[in-house]
C-alpha cells in the first residue's frame, strides 16, 4: 500500500542529528507542522516583499538575512520583523550558530513561531533539510525482500517466504557486499524520481537466518557491511523450480518489477537443489552492468542486432 505523509511537526525536524540544531527558542510551538518538502531563504521578504514567500515552508535565516536585520535601526527592525512573522510561519532556522537578539525571538513568540539555531552553513543546512523533507513527504511503499549493494548497484532480492533470500544475502555479505535491509524495505522517490530503499528502524542491521536466529550484521561483519539506503537498480526474483514453466535460456526476456510507478529490470532465477544462488545473483548483476555498458547479448551477437 502506498503511503503519503501530509505534514511533519517541527519537533521531528529538531530530532534529526545531522541538522545540528543546537538551540531552540519558543519551544511551546515545536508542534507546528510544515507541509512543504523544500525549505526557503526569505531574501527580499525580510525587506517587505512577500509575493513569493510560502508560509508552509521552513524559513532559513543565513548571514544575509541576519546581516540585513542587524543594520536596521531598532524601530525599522521591529516593523519589518512584525510584518514578516505576522504571516504565521511554521518555523525559522538561523544558520552558522549566529547570535540573534531578543527582538527576533519575542516577535516570533507573539506569532507562535519557533526559532531554531543550527551550526551548519546555509547551503549545507538547506541541502540536508530538503533531503530529509523530500524523503518524508515522498510517496512510500513497503516491500518484502532483501536490499543489497552489489558491485555498486542496488539489488532487491525477492521471493516466497522460506526460499532462501536471507541465507543468500548472508553469503553475499560474506563475499564483501553490503546489506541495506532484510525482510522489509521502505521505498520512496528521491528528488530525481528514483526509488530509494531504506530499512525499517526496528529491524535495521538485523538479518534472520534459519538455524542461527536473528543476527546483527554489524557485530559480525563490521559497520562497513551495512548501508543506510540505496537506489534500486535491478530486481532478482527467486522462485521455486517448476518443470512446467519455460525459463529464459537465451537472455532475451525483458522482465520488469514496478516500484512506485517505476519499471525496474528484473531477473527470474529458479531455485533448485545444487544451485549456488549467491553466485547466480552476482553474475546476473555483472551481466546487467555489461548490457548497460552497451555489450551485446547472445541474441544480438548471433543475429547481428544493433549493428549499423
């Protein structure tokens, strides 16, 4: 089921450690919600030009905004701040740990606006905040399987329960590849409209292997064996071998798996006794990379397809 978030409380944004929020004024209103996936630098809005100011976006005060306010006399500064905060913004973030006077916080308080202080530069804060907000507001879907980084590509291994997805993933991790998530993966679309997979927090870093139980990958293989998220490039579907099904033997099948409206190339790999699934998946990824580089498939080579 596809889920869409419609608003996020400022308190949740304050909790994001990579935003480096070091101080919060007007904490009473940190339950204000922001409903736009991008932050905004107000620029001319500080001087009274409000046409393009969006009250649903978090406003970022960098050195330009604070510098402008500090050069105004006290009366003019108060007038400008009153007009600005009267729009009733969800929050303002001041960058680079800049000092702000009581006039800013008191007027913001009057209009129920929390003021956050970050020690990041404006460009870095904007980038990180927009990335977080875009991820939060993006459409999301949860898919069962294992997501891994194999040879730099995001590979989703899916299949029926008990078919050996986690055991195969463990073999691939032992070969030096990276785990992103086991059992349940949450996918969202990034700003480039690409599906990105992330683990569910409660089962992050853990993998279930029948006979061993639920093991922590970082404890056994080290922190380098796990990634926070990965773009999805290819899907490998493991299915039980059936003598009644006709499998692709020439590499001419064009299968796709849809994630959030995006068609992702897919390989069907039948599971049967004696098949080394980790090696087959590794080779499938290498084959996929080869084709993406422009190398010919067997059919193209045999019949001269693609030749000028």
